[in-house]
């Protein structure tokens, strides 16, 4: 039974799973939280009743980074053995083959921002503060931050954040593309649920294919990316959802198909 990270569903929002971080007061991401986060992401991946996922840290904070007290006495030899697992755990949200959205209230710093960077969309309260302040501790982001941040907002803006360790307010984060939507703090979770909820009856295999095509394509040249798209596109013609969707379009027009997820 997980202590700090849960995967929750609600009849009020069918098809949506919430991965909830709860380690007061600041949701520090110690090794136990990292392991539980990875396990929750794995569960969300395999559960057929979950079509989209929200990552949420509660009304006051998403997460204010890794547990520095836990890292303080670690040597190079010790960290070199666990750095890969840390990176994998903080990036676990990115491996869920379903639409994901981070609901950011308050602080999303260091590892907390790295968790959010793994989501497909980020919705933040207008009081949010985001940053990668690891340089102020004499290190760099180690949970995927140097790579996902640069791909999301470009290398110059990513380097500015990494070099200075400064906190970015919601308005600037929206302008630079670090987040996608800003709402009142009390509305963050509901906005995330609403975005995720639109996929409850969608063609889940097609969604996974679209996500895979974009994510894998970003890491290769255009020609290889187009080949990835070609193969994923053609493979969808082996699914029942493709047959259902096209037959429904021909008979009833768009947006009326009842997909089965297979």
C-alpha cells in the first residue's frame, strides 16, 4: 500500500485517474515517493478504465523538489548507482501512453517541475512558481529537466532557468510555453479534470499512437519521424476502433462513434 502517492478515480469523472502526491508539507520527492510515483504510473498505464491521467499535489504545492536531506550525505559512487532510477521515476508520467496533464498549484521546483514536464499539458494557478534551482545546490537537474525543458521552451530559455535557478511566475511561464493554461488557484484541479475528461470515450489506441509519434519523432530527423508516423498510422487499420470510427463517420457524421479501446 503506497504511503505518499495514490492513484484515484471518481464516478464524477469517469475515465480519469489522478496520481496524487501527498507528503506534507512540500511533497519532497524522496526515494520512497519516487518509487511510488513510478508504480502509480505503471498502474495507470495498464488499467483499462483509466483513459487519461492528472498529476496533482494538492491545493498548496505540486512538489518543491527532491529530498535534499536524503541526498546530502551521498557520494558520487552512491549517486551513480541510483541516478538512473531517479531520472526514470521523475519522468514516469511521460511513459504513460495516455493523455496526461499536470495540475500545478503553488510551487513546482526542481524534481517537482521535472515531474510536470513529463505531462502532455500543464495547467497552473496564477500563484504558481516554477523553477529548476539545483545550481544553487551545486548540481544540475537530474530528473530529465535539462532535456525536457530545452525541448519544451528552447535551449536559450532553458539555460537561463538552469543557470540562474530563478523562480518563474505563472504569467511568464505561460508566455514562454512552460505551461499551457493559467487559472485561479482554486480552479486548477477542476480545469485539469475537465481537460482529461474529454478523452473518456476517445479512441484510446489512436491517442497512444499519436502521442508515441510526436514523442519519438522529436528525437529523430524528419525522415525518420515520418517513417514512425507512417507505421503507426497504418497499424491503426488493424484495430476495431478504426473500423467503428470510419463506419460511424460514413453513416452519422463526425463525433458520434462509440469506441471500444481495441
